[in-house]
C-alpha cells in the first residue's frame, strides 16, 4: 500500500493494489474508531465501499467469517461488537435528506460508530467531525486495484495523522504487511496491537508523548511531580537494562523515540493468575524470586537508551509519595460523598511526611512501580526467574525495594490470601537475609506496611478517578479489596497515628 500526502489538507491518497490491502486499511481505521464516530464511504458502484465496510466489521468482531450483508435494501444494519456498537448504513435508495428523519436515522446511530455509504444523500446533515474515504477503481493496474482518498475533518485530523505515522513506522521497520490484532491494554492511553506474520508475532506499542496536565504545585503538573514517563524513552531504557541482566523484559525490535512507537518481542498472553482470577502459587513465588534477584544487585540510577543518550531514573522522593497519597483526598473522599476541612488535610500531610522518613532513607533500588498481575506474564518454556515476563515499567523510579514487594503481594486486582502474602513475604525476607548481612528484617517489614498503606491510599484515589473523570466504572469493583489491604497495612504498630486519622476520616467503600 503506497501512501502519498496532500499537504494542502488533512488528506491522504493511497493505492490499494489488492483486496488484502483494502482489508488492512479497514483494520487500521477500525482500530481508531470510538462510539459516536462517523466514517463516510464514497465512490461508484463496485468501487469497494461495501468490501471495505465488511472487512472493518469483521475485524472489530474478531470473526473473518461473520456474515455482513449489504444494507442496500435494509438501509441500516446494526452490530453489537465487543469493542463498540456499530451501524452500517447505505443511502443509495434515499433520494432526499428528509427521508433520514422519517427512518429514525439519528436515533439509530446514537452512541455507535457509523459507516455510511453514499453520504451525498445526507447533504447538510453530516457532522463537522468525520472521516471520508473515497474509492476509485484503477483497472489498468489490476482487477482489484483501487485508489482511496482519505480526508479527515475536525477531531479526526489528529487520529488520522497518527494512523499514517504508524503506517510509515511499520513500513520502515519491516512490519507493514503483518496482520494487526487489537490487544486489550491497561488503564493508560497506550494502545497495543499484536503483529502477526507467517514467521511469528510481535507487539506494537503506540504511545504518543503524554501532554502535560494543569499545574498543581510550583507550576508543575501531576505527571511531573509523580515522575510519570512523558514518552517511551524510559521504557526503552528499562527494557534494555532488565534484559541485559537476564530478566524477561521484551526485546525491542524497532523504535521511533520521537513518535512513541515501538515494536516489541511478544511474550504471549499467559498470566500469573488462574482462569478463576486467583493467584497461582508457583507464578507468584517466581515473581518474588525476580524481586530478590533484582534487589540483591547494586543497580545504577543512570541507564543508556541509545548511543550518547541516557535516562536518569527519578528518585521516589517525598513530593512524589505525597502527591500520590493526595489522590485519596481529591477523588476517593468525594466518591464516598465526603469532604475534608483544611485542618484534616494538613494533618494528613504531616502524618505522611513523618511516616515516609524510613522509605526515603532506605537503600534505593529500581522500583518498577506497577509490579502486579496485569503486568506479569508466565513463560513456562523458560527457566528459573526468566519464566516471569515483565511489562509496563516505563514509570520506574529509584527508591525503596519494599514498594514492588507490596505491589505484588497486595495485588489491587487479585485477592491474595493473607496466608499466601505472609508466606511469600517471609520467603523474600529470608532470601535477602541469606545474601546480605546488613539486611534488617524488622525495618523492611515496617517499610512494607508503610508503603502498603501509601499504595492502597493512592489506588483508592486512582480507581475513583478512573470512574469519575475517565468514565471507567469497572475499576470500582476493586475498591473493597484495596481497602482491605489498607486496613491490613495500617495495623502495623508504627502506623498507629496514621491509622487513627484514617479511622476518623476515610469511610469504607459502599
């Protein structure tokens, strides 16, 4: 598929030499669709509009054999697809726009992505935000050869530009002709796709630079205060550093650091939890072994990315710990219908500043930060600690090793029985004592409780924010579990003052 840009408008001219190329275009457009989007399909009879629509619907359905009839006679055909509802409409038999009102067209497409053939029949009714694809046959180049003019309007301009950026990256890195399959990602804005070829698979990470949010303190946004990665450079640095030390981080096959595009080794999809969502003992025990092996090493704070380009791991400093904990006050408390007066907020920060002193003074290591079941894969074909595949470490910091141990054993999305937590925590402590005579078990366990409290505090706020700000209510089901972890950690005697504050001000989930 050849791409030619038209710099005078948000438009691209493509040559589609085969049905396969048309299907690839359909799959790529499908991957950027959202509910409420409109894609208009123009062109003469037989130019390829319905073939494109059929390929797009089958891609979203994940079923290449799905029956997708032409809506020429029904006018409107609706599909309840896994990612979003979709409407396929054909206005060939519509002579006037007012007929669409009589057909209830606007009600039919509400909340759905829509593919609209013969959009000229709806003149004057098309929204400002849409994507138009005009097809033309090129018989002199072959019976299935088409040209497609893609024109983006309004909010589609940015997404379409990004789509073509991805195309160019895949073409330059030798992955353009692969089949692209959407992979369910995490709570972030990153998009993952599996690239399938005859000789194997790889993973495309599409992670454009994170825009700064509003300033919160000293002119800095939350992401800067909490040291969140703004681009893919920290991921590349950590992936290569972990891989070089024998850990199963994905190998990087191709990278465009400026555009935030990576092609990664595919570590598969086998997780460390059972089909019933319970932690698998062997997998979690091996994940503990990974942390032991990592924390035994003297690890550098500066990591190479590329020749003459390094990444300095930010410190997990007091400001970062506190801004994370503050999410509880700003999101979870309002979620439970409460408010906090200024004296209570001030006491919260004073107590946390005192409680975190030990964490700030402990010997630092790499903190992968999201070391829990969604980001750990099981690789049974490998040996030892290499059986645990590592993902999602771009926000890694230089800080207390206990943080990742808590992240694993107080998994926010999985019920880790307290007996299992204590057994694995004991295994970690004994392994560290055996290799480091300066390791102090009591100090570590106090840090474990402190950071368990801080992490649960943060996650209660994050999950409430995902519901209220990002319209992702599915995370609310985890709140009771996280609250149980919170009360478990607050039971440590060193946190008695903090526990009294939480008992007075933080209600349990409804």
